[in-house]
C-alpha cells in the first residue's frame, strides 16, 4: 500500500481558471515525464514538431496545439507555453502551463486529448497536495491558500497571505520546540533516575507548561476572529423609531436600500446588505424601531429585531440629540453587551446644543453624525473598524482560520492540562510524558508533520481542480 506521504509523480492536468467563456484560460500540468507526454500536442508556429529544447524554463513561448492522428494532425488552438522545472515549481515537480483561448469547447477538447496522451485529469486540490508532499508548503499554508481564494474581505485576504508566507507555521513551530524541550527535561530525569532529582523540578516543569498553555490559549482564542475573517461580522442598527436608522443604513451602503419616511414604524422587517468597511466584511442590518405598539406587524418586526440583537457582533445604537436619551434608549442598552455597542448621535445638522455633552454617553464609544450631510461618517467607519478588529493593520499573521487547526490546538491544550495535573498530583514522570507526547502530535498534525490519507483527502477536496 502506498504511504500517505509518498511522492506522487504521474502526469496530471487541470483547468486553473474558472469554467466558462473568457479571453484566456490556463491549463496546468504537473508530473514526471510531462514534456515527453506533451510533445505530440505541440507544434512550433512554423509548423515543425516541438522538441524538448523548446521547454525553456520560465520563458513564455508561442506554440500551436494540435490533435494528432494517423492521417496527420488537426489544429486545436494557438497558445502560449511556460515551463517550470522541478524542484523550482509550485508542486516541486516539472510543471507546465498552457495559456489558451477561453473557449469552453476548445478547452474541453484539449483536456480530452491530454487524457489520450496519458496525462490524467487532476483531482480537486491535487496540485497543492503535491506541493505539500514535496515540501513546498505545509498544511497551514495550504489552508491559508484556500482562505485567500475564498476571502470575504481585504483584511481576511491579507491575513491569509501572511499565513501563506509561513507566519502561523513559524509560531506553531516555536511553541512545539518549547514542548520538546520540556519533554527532553522529563526524559533526561528518567534516564538518570538513580541520581538525586532536583526537588524544584516539578515547579520548574509546571511553570514552563503554564507558559506554553498560555501561548496556545492565546492562539486558540483567535479562532473567533478567524471565523469572522471568513464569514464577516454582523453589524445591527438599532434604536427608537424615527431616529434615522434607515437613513444611516442607506448612507453607509452608499445607495437607497431601505425606505425612509417621517412616519414612525416604517421598517417592519430586518433588511440586510453586505459591505466592506476598511477592509472588513460586514453584514449591515437595518431593524424595526423599538417602542410600545399594538400594531401586529410592527410587533413582529420588533420581536425579530430583539432576536437579531442576540446574534449581532456589534450594534450601532442610534440616538436623537434633540430629544436626548430616553428611558426606551436605556432599556435597549440594557439588552446589549456594552463592549459591542457604539452610540451614534444622528441629526447633528438640526442640533444647536453642546456637542461635548453627547460624548461618552453611558461610557460607550460615541460618534456624532448627520446622515443628511455626511458629517462624522468617516469617524463612524473608523469606530466600527476598531470595534471589530481592535488590532493594528499589520503584524497579525497568526489567526486560526480553519476548524482543523482549531481542533488540533484544542487537543494540544487539553493534553498539556492533563500533563500539568499529573505533575501536580505527583504522578510518575514516565506517565506524565504520555499526554505531553499527545500535545506534540497534535501540534505536528496542525502543520502537517504527522498526517493521514483521509485527512489530506478532506483538506484538499475543498480546493478547485486546477489548484
């Protein structure tokens, strides 16, 4: 049976660009003996057969693609070819890209002809899988690649790009090195059991284990942010009727999406629309005004608003400075975690009182705006970005963005806690090393040092064919 980590090298081909009609399409090929397999498909522009000397590394060359049969050959397309020799390629194998015209009929015919030449269709993610198996990247970098492709926001894309460069892997490797040193200390003590053991050793081990656990816990806590990088944040606009919630919704979106009316209770349902705020993907939600009413449909809207409040990642509590904060505003605020709320005083174009008196209302971050003039909108966008991502724009690169990574870290944390408990309860060191080894295995699994065929199938099965 083939080892899960054995190097695969049979030639494969796959479309690396999206399906459909386009100006160009790229067919990617990888594997051993690729050039020899491909020669029957290629003709030089002057009609002569191509040779191995035509595969100049990293130089785009014009080639005609032909279908060869016993009576000669028929033209398929005029293309560009670029060759990346092993090991200096994406997969670590010989890799070729054919840049063709984007006709679905032509592309399908070329792919079919490649199969006849002994180059089989690639499986989903097989190119990246081979890159991992050939040491061109580890599993966290591969998962960062799919996160980059599927990024819902600019910040998510930047985070994924940093991880593709190895930022997360490096952090995990450093933590794993600390665990290895602790294990080495414990095993050294076991090797020299006949000598006098340092009575401070248990305390030293516990301090070191605690430090590692703290690092892992800090990394594990970023998984919530990683989920938001992938799915975006929910930002709910709430407040009493006629304070300007729908106007703010439209102003943030930059278009008329919600109906604006001086009549209270106009918004009966939750209206949402996705937008990007300073590189952050946000699902913006306009809601029904909260007030006492006997109108059946409006009551349903208020009920739905309260349900969505519990799911939101952030809330813009819109207030009217002319009326001041009311008991209804305070009642609404009591329903919300203060750390998720920004107080937004709207209609400042109509307010002639003291702006300073509005700042810091109820200890909340406070912004004064006018939806009519756009005053204060930039300050509000900055406040929203700070609410969701209270971190610098640069220097992250270590956010857990995949469920597999989160599970591996959680297992490592549990194993370290088990090791600590054994030491605290004076269990034999040889027993305490067992959960420590399990923690090492979990961290190794995370970056792909220890892996299994089924796990690889699960990870790379989410990729597109040509990646």
